[in-house]
């Protein structure tokens, strides 16, 4: 890919490869193979593979807007539950990152 060589010749130190060149590299890798194109273009194999996988993933039809979720503590009438009040929130994203928050104690019983 001559465009990548031209870009490298004129780039500034620390400048990232433009998305259009990555897209062209992914297209070439689909035709000729990831390893071959990563070697030929002097690109990181893992980075090219990750971009190829992301390009193959179906695009969402509509972006889901973030929303607020309100959590309610048990009512005071639930004395036994109030003594052991617990709340566990687990979240994950499309990349596989996960977050878990555990809250417990008398203060949660409200």
C-alpha cells in the first residue's frame, strides 16, 4: 500500500495512523490474510486483527442512550432484611470489561 508508505514518510512523531488507512489495511488483510498484510505493511498483527474483528462485527441499528437506573432499598417494615441489607451491581461492556460494586450494611436499609 503506497498510501501507508507516503503517510509514514510525511508523518509527525507520535501521529497515529488515520482511520482511512486502517480501513484499507483491514480490506487488504481480508483478501490476503492478516499475517501477510501485517508483515508486508509493518503493522502490529494484534492491532490489525482487532480492527478486522471490529469491522466484521454487526453495527448497532440505533445507539442506545445512557440512562439512569434508580435502586430502592428495602422498606423499614422488612426488619430482618434491613439488618442484612445488600446491593450488588454488575456491569459489562461490549469489549468484555466488567465492573462489580458491592454495598452492604445498615445504611442501605434507608
